[in-house]
């Protein structure tokens, strides 16, 4: 982790609990298809995975939104599914359809996966660490560099279902019918991804975000066991965070548990040990802030749909985030990723309003 200079970065100051006005800002999926320069690099790179594994191209697309908008953070360009790929599962991205994996239907497929301590896993991921190293060297000193990975449950749900599945039915069914197997899969992911994030820190990441994009599929108090949210999501994440901090003292970590509701969001920091809670667009930010201690760091919440709408609706949404977090440590962001139809001019309008 970068010391000294790194601790002065605005986003790092907020992650340490300091309220700043205007708040530091970045956007989930800020390097993406709404940007013409991203589409051009993507076409040059070949497949989406080629883009992820080529440090030249991955560095370029990570820097594009920083050059254009001066965001306070750059997020490593990669994908949460490079980890199952490194474990030996077949992963491909089908144009216009999203990710496809050979589904992990039961124990035979699980037995074929690489172990967490197999050096081949990290040889496979070496281009990601090279991208992080080059980014830290090329980014402006004031820009925070974020690494990331998917949370074990979210990654497991893609590994089991083979794709994005409505309500994660295959993963929930397997967790109920073969709980021991899903526990072993989660354990494998906790081990691999703890090491993965430690290596991102060692390569130069200032902080990391753990994406639990499918927390919403986990009922709070029903399912295979009481409190499935703690069982499958928060406790595995807490084990990762403990493991990372044992190796990288003081590591700063944001957890985004999309779809977990007001109650779930309020539980993220106390139950995982994260430094900040990413807030999705469905949560009432003012109500959440009223529930949380003033010292809790929040991030996000602006509805990406309003970034497509633009105009006064967008201005009002920016103002609402500012009002809900005035004098409190908050990192400005969306409540989920920016989507391809978003006009670049609306991103500019949002930032002008925020920084005014
Ligand atoms: O700019 C950034 O945010 C950094 C890069 C990044 C990507 N994916 C690039 C990407 C990050 C942080 C992710 C995380 C990710 N990937 C998540 C968690 C965040 C979330 O959105 O909930 C998930 C669930 C995935 C899995 C994934 N990757 C899906 C479901 C898809 C298809 C959906 C889509 O938007 O197309 C992807 C593809 C993907 N990952 C793209 C990008 C820029 C688009 C693919 C392309 O350019 O062809």
C-alpha cells in the first residue's frame, strides 16, 4: 500500500473517516461502453477477456475516464469472473448477452477446479497485477487506485448458474441440497480472493472494493439457514477482510452489497469490518444515514437511470445525495454501474453540479 502521499488522496481521507466537501467521486463501470474511446479500444483488443488480460489495453481504458472527468479514483479494469477463469472454469463473454461459464452443477466439476495454493492460479492472474503496477505509476498522484474482486457468494452464483440467473435459483438450490459443497466452494473463493486482493495491494492498489452484486438474492431470515445474508455473504466477506488485514495492515476496503435493503446495508460495516458501505440505488440514503453512526463512511446511491434521464431530475438527485450526506464522510458514486446508453454530457452535468 502506498504510504505518505497515498494518505493525502481525497478519497483515502474520506475512507479514513474525514468528511470532505465536495465529496470525492468515481462511478462504478466508469470505464465502459458509454465512452466512445472505450468502444474503440475494445474493438482493437479483440475479446473482452483479451482486454482484461492485456495490461496495455487495460491500463488505457482505466485511464480514459480519469482523463475525461478527473475522477478521484480509478478502478482497475478487469472483471470479477477472471477468478473462476483462473481456477480453471471455462469463462466467455457473449456479445450482447453477458458472461457464460460451464456450470458447476455438483462435486465432479468442483473437484476439477484448481486449489487456492496452486501457483498456476496466480500465473493466470499475473497480467492483472502488472496492470495495477503500471496504473499506479501512470496515474496522477492525487488519484486513488482501487482494486476489486467479487464477493464469494456473487462469484459462486455465476460459477454454479453458468450465467446471470434470475434470483440466483441454481445457487440457492445447490446451497440447500448440497450445503457442504457450496461451503467448500465459498471457502475456496475466500482463500483465493484474499490472496488476490493482497497481491493487488502489493502491486500498488490504495484500497479495494468487494462487489456483492447479488446480496439481494439472500433472504435475511429464511433459506437454508436462518440469516442467509450473514451465512453466505457477510461472514465470508469478514473472513476475507480479516485475512487481508493480517497481511496488509490497515488495508482500506469498501463493500457493496447490492439489493440487501436498508437493513442489510446498515449491517455491512459492523458485520464485515469494511471501512465503507457502498449504497445501491434502491436504498433511501437519508434513512440509512439516520440509522448509521455519523462516523460510518458511505458511498454511492445515485440511480444510474437518472444519469440517462439528465436535466432537472439528475440535478435533484445530486442535490439529494449532497443533502443526505452533508458533514458526513461520503464518496460520491452511482447506486450501480453506469449503462451504455448514458450520454457523456450527463456525466459532465452531474460532476459540475456536485463540484459547484
Ligand atoms: O470500470 C469499472 O467498473 C471496472 C471494470 C469492471 C467490469 N466489471 C468491466 C466490465 C468491474 C468492477 C466489473 C465488476 C463486475 N463484473 C460485476 C460486479 C459489479 C456489478 O455490475 O454488479 C459483475 C456482476 C460482473 C460480471 C459481468 N461482467 C457481467 C454480468 C457482464 C455483462 C453485463 C454488461 O454490463 O455487459 C460483464 C461484462 C463487463 N465487465 C463489461 C465491462 C466494461 C462490458 C463488456 C464489454 O465491454 O463488452
